[in-house]
C-alpha cells in the first residue's frame, strides 16, 4: 500500500476580494507543520502557519507542509484586490481581471 503524497489546501483557493480576505491553509495530515510565504512586491520568508492568514492587498500565497517522513510539493494561489466600485458591477458577460501589480 503506497501512501498518498502530503498535500496543502487553501480555503478559499484564490480569487478576488474588496478590502481584505482571510484564508486558511491546511494539510491533509493533521500532524503536518505548514509553512507559508506571501509575495506582494517580493517574496517574503516562509513562516509557520498558526492560524488564518489575512491579506489586505493583491498577493500570491505559497505554502508547503512537512512531517517527519514527508514534505509536500509547493502549492500556490493568487488573491487579487479589486476596487470597491466594482462590487456593484453586474453583467451576463464573464469578467476577466488582468493584474500586473504582482
């Protein structure tokens, strides 16, 4: 029986937000230690996740998990802050957001 690889999940898994977003980073092994870094203008240092992470600007979040016997691959997700004036925007046409901020 081959063990499955250690995996990291984000909740929510990327997307857009207005002023701030709180994310949870979890691993499929409850004994794993989760490390994360936030990239806004440059990549920050990896830190141990001890609870939810709050973002207040467009960011790329990177995370991995480790146990005594395994290290997950690096998981990456992107969160894009949008202007508050778009919160009331409604259209039947899908909206595409292109960002060069990060």
